């Protein structure tokens, strides 16, 4: 069994490796929450390891109490880092109070280390228990959190066994219990647990970064809406469903967008697009997919809706924008949108591109008529679309996409 001096050196080396790791991650991802607290916790572990290695199990007041106090600080910083990483505010008053109480208790009840062991391990376990409780209350059970909780539980268990053994020996129930061997095993388990829960932190960081990449790949950075890629994925999935449930596709353009860009500048154009997104978002149902497809073009996948019901949602979108004035540098600018809508034929297998084509044809009709309105065209197997409705009015036939005939307004 290694002596305590060697074990404390291992604690020091492990803490240094964690410092290098978190310093590198913090250097690369400066805005990632929680990392700077985990780095500070690792630095505190190093400081605690140095003090305890200097003590070497002798039982000096300054090095023993100081080393254990800094170790407690490290565990509190780890717990604070967990809360910050997951977007919650640190409970500074609670952690500061618990840490101060632990240090005061260790200082006031000082005597040789084997008598103080239960107090030391209890002080160190409190922030670990808080970390487990925090992670357990979260609804998401991502892998990093599970690894962290498991490692923390191992550490608490090992500490608890040694604390119980010390209590049993001091009480005289089992005076022959080998505290040195148990304490050495406890420290080895704790070192391993520390490595594992830091690994759990890293898994959580990787998962967070991957989720951010996936979100950026599926999200329009200007409006925060899903982008064309995400919209087409959702539409493809809807087309592949064999339940026969109805759905519709709605395309919309911001009218005279080029004039806004040319006359007021691209910042005004971007602000106008965000305004449209915010206005229309209010009428979109949770089950639907509202996306920016590119430029001034938006799309909505309407689930469980077809025909007249889809047309009513299009009218609501027009009305929502009319009722939401756009102000640019104190000037009120009227914004309108042109909308084209089509519905899938129940029981028929559709290609996403066909539905987009049909809705785009309906959109072209709206823009050719007078803008600021909507056109519904039923889907047909060939480019000959049947009679549709343009803003509620009867429509002429649309024989071919290459030679569109505007619908009667």
C-alpha cells in the first residue's frame, strides 16, 4: 500500500493534468460557461495536494486544515461550474456559508488527523452531494451527467466508509480497525473518481459543442428560425409517413424587399426580415415548422392541415404582418408578404420538390396579381393544376409553370 506522501503527490499530478486540460479548453472556447470554474477547482486541488504532500500525514495544523479547506473549496467550485455550465446561477451564499462553516469547524476542533477524519470527509462530501442533487433534478439525462454522478457517488461512498470506520474505532467498538489502510484505499478511490468526474465534465462539454454545431447547421443565424436544410428534412420526413394524415406547404416572400435593401441599406433589410419572422411566428402552431429558406423567402410546413384550413392560416399570416408596424430609425415602413399554399393529396406518395414546386407556383400567382395576399393551388400529378383560390377568389387554370397565367384578383 503506498504511503500518504506518495498518494498526495498523485493528487497533485492529477490536479496539474486537469489544470492543463481545462486551461486548453478555456483558451479555445473562452465563452463556454462553467469551464473557468472547473479550471479554478483544479488549481485548488493542486494547492490542496501541495499542502497535504508537505504535511505527509504528520498532522500539522496549518498544512492539514489548510489542505483540507482548499480541497473543500475545489469541490464547491466544481459544483458552481456545473450550475454555470447548465445555465443556472451559482448559489454563492450557500457555498460560501458551507465552506466557512467547514473551515471553522476544522479549526475549532483541531486534534490529530485520525480523529478529525469524519469532519474532513463530511466537509468534502457536502458539495459533492449538492452536485449530485443538482444533476438528478435536471430532466435531461445526458451521458456526461450520468458519468459525473456515478463518479461523485463512488467518492462519497469511499469517504463514508472511512468516516464510519474512524467513528467505530474511536468509539471503542472495533479498536483494531486499520485506519491507515482504509484511508489509503479511500484516497486512491477518490483520485480515480476525480479523474472520472472530470471526464464526465468533458463529455458534457463535447455534447454541448456538438449540439451547438448541429443547431447552427439547422438554424438561420439572422432570424433564429430553422433553415432550408432543416425545413427540407422535416418535409421529407412528412412525405415519407404512411399514416395518410394531411399536411400543407406554404411559401412566402417579403414584397419589395430589394427596394428596402437598395433604399435603406442591408441593415434595414435584415431588420425587416427579422420583423417578418417575429410577426408570422406568433400565428404558427407548435406542431408546424416555420423556416427561412433563403433571402426573403420563408416556408411553413403545416401538419394536419389542408385546403381551406391552410388558406385561413395564410390569411392570418398576412393579417399578423399588417397589424405589426415596422419602424426603422423612427420611420414607419409598411411590410407585406405574398404567400403560396398547396396541400398534399391524402394517401398519395409525394416528393418534397413537387410540393415546393406547386407552392412556388401559387406564390408566383400572388405576386403577379397584386402581392399582399395568398393563393392556394391544389396539388396535381402533372404541371396542370386545377382551379385554385386566390385570397378567396375563384382562379383560372394554370396550364404550365413555364407559362403561368395570373389568377384573377
